[in-house]
């Protein structure tokens, strides 16, 4: 089939969102059906347990245990709130850290109890983040859920692999190896996977997940009543596996799958005592946070202070460096730091890079202000800060701030007004120019290009021959940018064969 016979129809963004919500609703319906099935199985398993034994078990849980459980729950939810902060930084969102943390705690506290986490979490974040669209909040909710699932898998696989008496050690080692491969992919992702979190983001997510899940497991452990003799390290693997079962099921609070998995993984523990610990833990870890989260959601969001952005429209004209023209090719941006100060900035996977020297005025105070602004923005995007092609004065100021400076090249500057071909050290260049002239090659300046097709062809051939355009500080072929420049075109027999 020829390419001309293939047709494709773009799906409007609104239709894509509708498809996404339809999938969420279908998943929610399946989760509710599965939850009903698990609750029926749980009721059959616990039919023989006397209600009086559960009440007696509650009476053996001391106040110190309740207080410790509440403290561990607070620690867990402090980590929960930072999931949203990390992902907002990953998306380079302007949402302040405090607002993102508050919205994350509220959304997760309520949605984990109500169930249908993607739907309820998105709606609650939309409520708590004025100015954010429902679609953006849905994307954030899905990303947080997926990142936590990956973090849980990593923490669980590592725990099962390291604890000598943990079950499923061989599958855990296999899973841990696969997850380590994913981590390596995040360190140096291919271009088509550039949306993967970088090493800083992934590391923070792993740490937060470990704090969250370990604190939740400890909260359950301290609530174990008398009659349960189990160490924390013995309960931890069972808790992580049961927690994951409840998480994957999508049931409200994981009710059903969590209890069934925990009972199966801890068969030596008395079922009434274990169920008592679970009920007490659900009161601390689910019911109380859900009530507090609902109160926060009803009160609504606090006003978010927007940081005014500095103007940059005049800065490009102030720079003495021609490379500032890279700004017009879309790969870089000009950021204002303070009044009359700015810097050309580019982003790699792990670093926010300031190119060239700061733009006017070139004083030590102005350079420090730009470096401080660059570092703050890098922190807000979960990456490190770096400088590239900086001059000696900027490098000296950066070194005082703790940067490691490496000289990679010496600037070559050509001054057309005083450049002479008859200098002794340019004999090789003169020979090449004579050979070109002998074959009929001529070079002429061209102020206005009426037909770009010839230059398009030259740029394409060069890119294929050299493995692609360099980009970044070397620029790319961009007719809109070149139209503003003075071009010199080499001709052979009336055909353009090169340009600069």
C-alpha cells in the first residue's frame, strides 16, 4: 500500500479526555464488583469469629499504642503529601509546594477510604488547586498512583530480597532486577522516553514510598493486641504484600483483599487478634485521615501567592553574545532573574543549564543573583544546576558558590573588519579558496532568500551524513531564524551547494 493511500484522523483533545474518563468509570465498576467478591470471601473466612473476642482484643490495646500509631500515621501522611510535590516539580508546575502538599494529603486521605482513587483523587485535587484544570489534576492523580505503585514494587521486592525469612525471595530478586533496569533507564532515557522521571525524582519517590509504607506497617504492628507474638521484621513482608493486594484491587481502603492476604501470609497468628489489629489500624490510618481530609476539602484551598515573572523581551537585545539567537529556535528560553538580569536557560534530563554569561549588568552581584535564581528553578524542577560556555568572571563567581569548574575550550572570535587572508598562517585557507574558484565555486552574500528548498535539501543531506543535528548550543536548521541573519551561499553552476 502506498503512503498516499493511508489516511489518519486526529482525535480531538476533548474526545481523548472522554475516552480516558470512560476507562476510569469502567475500571471503577470492575473494582466495585471485585470488592464485593472479596468481602464475601472474607465474611466466609471470619464467620466463626466471636464479636466478643474482638471487643476484648480492643481493650488490650493500650493508650501508648494508640498514640504511637497516630504518630506513625502522621509520619506516613507527611510522606504522602510530598508525592504531589515531587510530581508537580517533575511537570515543572507553578503550584507552590505548600499547596501541592496540602492537596496531596487531602486527596489521598479521602480517596484511599472511599475507593475509586483516580476519580475521587482527581476531583479533590481539582478542588484544592484553583487554576488547575480537571484534566491536569486527573493526569497528576494517575501519575502519583503509578509512581507509588512502582515505588511499592521496588520497596517490597527489596524487603523480600534482603530479609532472610521473607517469602517469595526468588520472584522478589527477579522483580528487583527488572526494577533496577527501569531505574537505569531513567538515568539515561532514549528521546522517545524523555518523559520518564530523572534520577533525582525517582530517588525521592523511592525514599518517600519506603517512609510511607514502613510507617504504615509499624502503625499496624504497635496496635497488635495481647496474644500476638510477632516481630516487626516478620510482619513487614506480609504487610507490604497485603497492602499491594489491596492497592491493585482498587477496593475502598483495600478492604477484603488486604485482610485475606494478611491472614494467608500470617497463618500462625490467631485470627481474632490479627483482625483486631487490622480494625484498630483502619481507624487510625483510614477513618481519621479521611475525616480530616474531608474537613480540609470542605474548607477549600488557601489563596496561592503567584510569583510575578520578570520581563525578558528586552534582554535578548542587551546580550553581546550571538548565541542568544538560540532563543528563537524553541529549545531554550530566556529567564529574568531580578531587574534587568537574565540568563539563557536549557533543560536536560538531570540538569537546568545556564548558557553563556548572565545578561546585563555584568557585575558580581548580578551574576550571583542569576546563579541563585538558576539554582532555585533547578530545585523546583527536581534537577541540578549547571553552567555551560561561561566566561572567566562567571566561572569564578560560580566556583565560590561550590561549583566545580572545568575548562573545555577556548573561544575563537573572528573580527571581520580586521580579518586578512594574506596572513602567513592562512596559507592553507588561501589554497582551498583558489581550488574552489578554479572549479567554478563562488560565494555570495544573500540578504533575502526567496526559495528555501535548496537550503532545506543541503541541511537535510548534512544531517544525514553527520548523524543528525547537534542542537543545544550548536543550534539547528531553522528557516525562521535564518531569515533574520546574513547568509553566505556557495554556488556551483547556478546551484546552491553550501551556506553559512
